[in-house]
C-alpha cells in the first residue's frame, strides 16, 4: 500500500559542498567515544570501568531508570577514560580500539518465530534499543509503553544530509529483518517513507506501509510525516528509527553481531573533496575531514546537518545518531552596514533587499553568523510559511517560555521535537533559539507529566 | 579596517557596563555584529529586525518627501501665492523648490525631535534594564511626524513621544510586548491632551494657527482655512469632494491633512513594496480595505433607501461614495502602516483577516457617527489593538479543539 504525501510549506536550503557519491573507507580511529548526552534524558550507570576490555557490542553503561536498557561499545578495545563533570556526571566514555576487531556474539534470531517480548528483551540487552526514539518528548523509547505506530523516514531533506538511497544500497536483508522485528512490537503499522523518485531498498520492504514524500524540507523529517500520517495524541506514543540504525539492528538479528558501521556524508562549502566515508559510531571526526580536505582554518565542524547538528572540535567524535558531517565557515566577523545593504549571497525568505528569491536554484555558502541580534518576538506569520505541522509555532514557543504545561499540551507539544523547529529558527528575524526552547519545554513536560 | 577593530575593542571595553547597550546600538548601526550561532541551527536567515524595520522606513520615505512638498504647497495655496492649478500627479506648482523649503523647515524638525526623544527614552530604558536597544522605535519615530499636524509645537511632540514610549511600550517590557501601537498612542495622547492643536480647521496648514492668532490680535489679514476633506464632510458640506478633480486630488494627496498621510497613491506604492518584500501583512491591508468598503456600502444603501433625511448631520458622510472613504481621513495610511504593526495586530493568519476587516469597518463607523472626532482610523486601530489578543485566542482555540476532537475520535 502506498500513499503520497506532499508538503507545501517549508524551505529547501541549498548549500555548496554536497557529498559526491563515492565511498571511501575512513582511516580507522584510534579512540571511539560514546557520550551519554546523545541519549537525551538518560541517566547512565557505568558498567565498563576504566581499564575494562570490551568487545564490540558489550555494554558500557545502562539506563538508571530501566536497568535492562544497555548501551554498548561500538568497537572492541579497552576503556581508557571515563570523563566526568560536576557531581560525577558521565560526559564521555572513551574506548581505545583493538587492531583486530572482535564482536560479542548475541546469537542469530529468527524474527518470525520469536515473540514480541523476547525481541524487546533482545534489543534492550544488545544496545539496539538506543536507536529507537519515541514521541512525545523526543527521547529514547520507553520500553514499557507500546507504540501506536512506528515511523521510518527514508528521505533526508535537510541540507547536505546523507542520501539514504545511496547509503542503504545492498542492505535489503538487514532492513527487512529490522522492520519485521519492530513490526512485532507495535499493534499498529510500520510506516516507511521514501522520496518520490527514489530507488531506495526501503521501497521493497514487506510488512510495512510505504509512503512517498515530496516537497521542501522538512518533508523528510519524521515529525512532519507523523503529523501527516497519524499525529500523536495525548497518551499515545510513536517510535521512530533512522534507516541506517535499522541496518545495525538488522545485522544484529541476522548475525548476532553489533556492527556500528555506517556510511557518513562529509560535505560543506569548505570541504575540498566532499564524499562519503565508511566509519563507525563514535569515531574521531579528524579521521574523515583531513582526508576530505578543508579550506581555511576558521571553520565549524558539525556532526549532523547544519540545522540540527552539534558543533565539535576536530579531535571530537561523530555523534551517536549522526550520518552527516558538515563543515561551514565561521561567521565571526563584522559586516559594514550589514543590516541595510542589499544581500545577494545569503538565503532569506523575505524580499527586504534580500535577493535570494531571484536565484531559487543557487547553492549558497552560508556561515555561522546570526545575521543580527537576539530580539523579542516581533514579526508574525513568518514561521507558518516554513512549518507544515498543524500547530501554531510561535504560540507554542511562547507557552514553553512561560512554562504553562496545560497550554503546551493543548497546543500540540506531544507532537513535536526540537528538529521540527529548525527551520522556524533559521528564518526567525528575532534570532530566538527555537530548538533550545522546545527542548527545554519537552524536558519540563517529561519531568512534570512523564 | 582600522575602524572595525577600534570599534571591536571599544565593544569589549564596554561589555557588562551600563553603557554597553547604548554603545552597541550605535555599533550595530554601522556594522552587523560578529555574533555566531551557539545552539540549534548553525546557519540563520539573512534578515534581522533592523532590516525589517528599515524596509518599513523605506516604504515610508515617499510619504515623507511628499509630505514636505505638500506642507509648502498647502501653505502657499492658503496664502494665495499659488493661483494656477494644473492636473495630474506631476504638477509643477506642487513639485517645486519653494514648497520643499517650507516642508524641510517644518517637517524635518518633527522628524528629528521624534527620533531624538524617542530613541533617548529607549536607550535610557535599555541602559537601565540592561538589554539591547531594540529596533521598534525606528519605525515609530518615522510614523509619528507623518501623522501629526504640521504646526504642532515641538515640545508637545516631545511630551507625547515620552508618554507614548514609556506608557505605551516600556511599561509592558519594551519592543514586542506592547498592546497598543506606540505611534498611534502618541497621536491619541496629543489628540486628547491638546485638542485645539489636533483637530478643527485651523491646524492642517502651516501658518493657519499663527494667522488666527494674528487676527485675534487685530490683524486684518485673511483667515487661512485649512479644513480637511473629512472635516468638511462632517460639517455636511460636499464642497471639497464634489468633482472628479477633487477625488483625484485626494488620491494624489494634494489636500490638507496630517503631514504624510495624504497621498493615497504613494501609500499604495508603499503597500505594494511592503507586500512584495513580505514585511507587511497583505491580509490585514486587504481586509481593512474590504471592511471599510463594506461599511461604506452599507451606509450608501441606507441613504439610497431614504432611511436618513438629507437634513441629518450624518447624511453627507453616509452618502459619500463608499470607495471614496479609502482616499480621505488618513484611512489608507492607517491601514497600511499602522494596522499592520505585527506586535499589536493579530498574530495568527486567520485572526489577521478578522482584525483588519473590523478596523476598516469600525473606522468608517466612527468617522460617520462621530463628526466631532472624525478620527475613525486612529480610534479603530487602537480599539482593535486591544481586541487582537482575544481574536487570536479564539483562533488558537480552534486549533486546540481540533486536537481534542482527534483524541476523542480515537478513544471513542
């Protein structure tokens, strides 16, 4: 069964430095790092103390509130450091990788003959549960709640993000195993979406409802698709998994190995040879960016895409969920009369002496300058142009700011994740931190309502 | 780039002091700041609030320039120095140096005082409360001189600006938090505090007040009458609006009125620019025009049906061709530049339709039934400013109800 979803509101941000479809094996990283903060809201309890030898797939820590939920090592090696902050909060766990990688064997699972309960237990103990995220709250899924549906977006519409059609090639079997397993965990449907003209291996999956997506970003955001297909109501839960994480889940089910390998798009206007690299979760980003080549030395390295990713140093690490590395120039310079002169080289949704409307196909070299200072909310109607959800974005943001839980709930807080507000943040004339406001609001709700 | 570096050093020096917001206000005027993104999206759109406000000011500049010429033109017509009248927009007796000199002499001080006083108040509050100087006053400061009578004493303007900015904006928390449009609040303050300077037939033309005083003191010079079309209609006289050239004059703006609100033609051009640049809300502009037309049309129907006697004091305004309401009394200026203030207007797109429509509707209603105060537009916008949050509330409740319904359908 296939359904078409067309998104009209949104904005495609076209940037220079799209990754060429060539995959190179990245230099093996010496050290791999897992940061518990990647798993938002989870309080880690350490298992592998400093000096412990682990194989790939062996647990590093577990979730304090759900003790069965393991978080595992992406490689085999030795835990060389557990970085802690105030109150002994674990910031990062660093593993020095062995030259020869060895995998912990979790055993093959035949999905069709295994019960939902055992699949759930298996995913929890093997670390694969960490890939399942839930809404409301945009956190790692709570295994006690059964989802009404599971969503997988195989269409990446964010700027310079890895093309799923390309990176999933040849992963048919793994994907099928993973969606079959996930399908057992829900009473409802597994919704899989692909781009309109895609030849993604996802489109031939069985036991799922396939949707074809078209329209500007955020059409590829799973939040947009949930809103169009089956929005989250109060008390309901939906899960989402990214396709590359499905591959890891699938491989675990088929072979018993937790193989943290993924293909990462390295792109951005300052990258000399933007391309794809095969690497592993937690790898040092310098293993890829020096090979790809970088122009200039005042750049920002982003693990993830430019809208939702995190800024890292070259000696830091690929985020747990990320399959994109983006490098753009920093914008920490003044611009003479920058507020009133005509602008041709930056993207804008207005036409206030900004001329990007003349060149809709142009690819831009945008930097990290905010192009203005933080202000109170003034303009209205601007967010709605790029926000396809049936929600009043500014009203919801304001409700989060004054922490009115009832209003947040009424206005649709259960349906959103910070990434849904990335574009409104981009176009915001008042330069308000939308994603931060939504994250704080979600955390407050999670704490107060749960 | 020595200047850039010097300013940067100064900025660092002032950081954390009370002077910081004031310095930054000037600094960011020269240079867009070097601020980079720290959380969320790493790239941001090209527009900021300064650019937005600047766009509105650009849309106002033609009105300002026209206002200067018109100040001199009205003065010279009233004093009898202009006796030949031609047709069309580019008439030579209007666009000449003599008129402009009077305009520069009378209008520029209004602009300077408005900005100086208003920005001083803003900067004081910014320094006091330790926040940046926000750009709201950039537009207000330009609007204010355009909506006051030409001869308004500068001290009155100063008092009104202080009142408007402090009580209209700062007490609510500054730009973005106010309920009433500050520029209109300033005008309303003047209107009710100094009515003799703000209404009647003696204030709209430069020199009229002075001449009246001279006559009172025994001079034998002729009275300068500077009645506005609306004022004259409210007196049940159609003398100023009875030929097609009168209507054209009203459209072009060669009529007495507040400084910059008379030229409907230039206001429409400004509106097109605001709509094209996506800064002004076309929903509000269009619906306000619709609202005014509907109300005007209803009045026309009433008079056509003979429900109102010709002797009624409302008759002339009620029977005015419904579309002519758009040309007079500053309606276009209010609907395009003041009703669309995003902070005080409705904030939802649906709400904007209702808000704009009611502004147009109520403007004409007040104008017709309150001939003593034919300031329908000002009062209607202020009234709808107050109602806007309520309109938004019901629009947003619609969305909330939809969500609840969806939930009910699920559980049922």
